[in-house]
């Protein structure tokens, strides 16, 4: 997937140390994702706790296994009503596939995610969702 991560001249190790949301805000691709009115209505209706439990289910099923046959394509681009707000958050936060998890979060592909990594990924997703929901779908990773 075409993506600009704003690395420029920075060595990867140094780039990874920059705050994730700061790095995401520099990516034109990542920062174009926002919660739609339908996503926000869905969250309002189900509540944050339910959305968080969906995030756990989705991450465990689609990201956590060591081998994912369709890695890079397992996260639909669509939010509610036909997709899910968590999918949108995954694209916005580069937690959409193991390739992006490795590149953006420094979590190696090719092995099962640990429980701590699953917690981390869900926290990243839900931080983005909560910011977006609070800002009426306009915060995204690029809010300042
Ligand atoms: Zn990805």
C-alpha cells in the first residue's frame, strides 16, 4: 500500500521513537481517515466498552496469528454500517496488518502477537476512536 510515513532522513530506530500519533499526523494517507457520522452513531449506540471488545475480537482474529494468508488485505476500508469503526481506526493508526505493525510499531511479523502486544494495539485503536468521537470525527491522528 502506498504510504508516506515522513521518515525523510531519520534512521528507522529514531523514527520509531517519535510519538506514534505525531508520526501518523505526518502521513497524508493515515491522516485522511476519520469516523463518519454512521461510525459515531454506531459508537454512541453500542458504547465504548462494546467497541473495545470488538477491537479485541478483531485484533485476535485478524492480526494476532503468526501466519495470515491475506496479510495487508484483512482489514476492510469501510466503517459503519457495512464495515466497522475499528477498521477505520486500524487504517488511521497503521494497525491494519502485520506489515504495518512491523513498519510503524516495531512489532515483528511472522510470529503470534503476545497478550501485551494485543493490549497495546487495542489501546492505540481505542485512543484514536475516543479522540475522533470526542471531536465529532475531525480529530484523527493529525489533531493538534
Ligand atoms: Zn497495513
